[in-house]
C-alpha cells in the first residue's frame, strides 16, 4: 500500500548492509528492480571495500561507496546517508542495513522500505526446509513480491544470482601470479580459504590441518588464502604439512587485492571456504569491465558452515531448499552438527560463547570424498584471446581442463 502511493519511480536508492558479502548479495534487489523499472536511475550505497567488485555493473546508475564498516557504522557513514538522501530526493529508498533504521536519516520517511520486512521473510522460511531461503534469492524475490501486484515485470530470463565486474588490472595481476608459481597448467587447482571474520564461522585449526593433509594427497595443487582476521593462518597450516606435501601448497600473499582474489577463484577448479565474504565472491558470476576478457565461471564451490544458517548464506546445487552458486559447476554445503546452533547464531557479533562448539561433528571424510570424486572428472576449458592495449594481443588460457 505504501508503494502504491508513489506516483512515479524515476530515482531509486538501495542501501546495502556494511559487509562486503552483503554488498555483493544485495545486488540481487537491483536486478529485480530493473525488471520493473528498466529506465529508472537506481543508485546503490555500499562499503568502500567492495567498490572494485561492483563498479561497472550496468544495472547500477550511481554507485555510492561511502561506508567504512563493518562491523558498525561510524559518524561519517551516518552523515553520508543524510547528505546523499537529502540532496537527491529519491522516490523510494530500500534500506537493507539495520543500523540506519532511524527516520532521521531519511527526509521522506514514508518512502523508505526498511530491512525488517526481508529479515522476517528469512526467519519464517527457516521453518520450511524445502523453500529456497538464500539471501540472494530472497532479496530478488522480495522486490518481485512487493511490485508484482500493481506493476508489470519485463523479466524474461530466470534469475541465477549476482555478478562481479572486474578490472583488467586484477585479471592480469592474478594471471601473472599464477604464471610465476607455475599454476596455469597441470594438476587440478583447489583454492582453500582458511579465514573468516568470526571464530564462529571459521573452521577450527585442527580440522583445517586434517583437511589440508588429506587434500595434499590428491593429484592437485592448492592455493592457500591469506589470513586477515586470523593472521598468518595460511603459513601455520602449511608448516603442519610434511615437506613432501608442502611443495603442493602455494600461500597467497596478504597484499593481494580483493578483486585479484575474485579472479584467482575463477582460475580454480574448486573453492573450499567457511561462511565469509569470499564465499559470495567465489560464487558470483564474473565479467570483465572492459569486455576484453572472458571468464570460465566453472568453479565448484564447497562451503563449510558452523554457526550461521547454511540455507541463508550457503550455495548448493542439489539439496532442496538451497540456492546454487552462479557458476557452471556444482556447489555443495556441509553443515557441522553443532549441539547448540539456533537462528540467533546468525548474529555473530552478539555471540558470547566461551567455547566454540559450532563445528562439532563435522564429517570431513564426506568432504574429502566428494572433492576427490569431483576432481576425478576430466575437465577442459578453452583458450581466451585478451587484448591488453591497442598494440599487444596475448592469449591467456583461462579454461584449462576437460570438463
């Protein structure tokens, strides 16, 4: 009823949450808005750290990378919202950040749709295990539910998920890194990300050590992501391996930028990670901002969950009630059977557990068995011609294996 009172939709603002993963996922709401308003100005307000992953998305009119969080907003974040919303006088604002619910941020409160409606849908859907409840899927569905009663959608193709737009610099940086490490051909390549932003979503070190040792026995090479919250975790994991296995591990320097990480994911045949922003970067479809490059988008995503609900944040292409990653490859979710997990665990900041029990009863045998089975299938992509500048043309093998 509130939306029906708005006479026209020429200028729309979507406010993302403060996390990088949320900035990626909530692009789904913009895709849905484009289904109804293909000619409107649709602006997007996000964390500055995500700008190199999203800038260039053709569905976004103006990108406002103004937030400096997480985990909490500061005074500048609040001032930026007030300044931008006051100046641009949006016809409607979709606010997906719970920290900006106060109406003082918005000069026209009757034109603000707040985050609580989407959150209530996610909570209710957790009771129905067969209903898709991923944040990407529901953010898209939420907009369609709101407008479908009184607006006509131009939607033609089914929604598959979010997209990242990446620079030539990031693509070339990733390629040269892999070339210097002799990882552009040969055995299958696994990207193992050992870090997350919270101990309640980070796979315990002992379990990671066990997994790495088992993976190093497979005919593969392993990229080991850098620890930013758990500093140097990648080096500690590598040091737990015997010398015969250590040469199969390539740690990624912590100085590698986030958008270069996104490209490295595309080179990998399989990504293993806990619930963190990198999971959503790995699962998103990649496109080159310049259109000079073509990505494989054939990376299998295997995610391991502790505290947080896997149906909301994980990707699985087989389990009922799950949403698949936006890759032409399988995605799998593995949830530890924690003795105390409940829906309140979604708020990791509020957890005060003295002992982390989120990953008790994790079936590592099943994970390793599934990885081995997937890597046993032959795979091959195709060479991709890349135009570096007006004078030099180089071929980079982005797709390498028989699939």
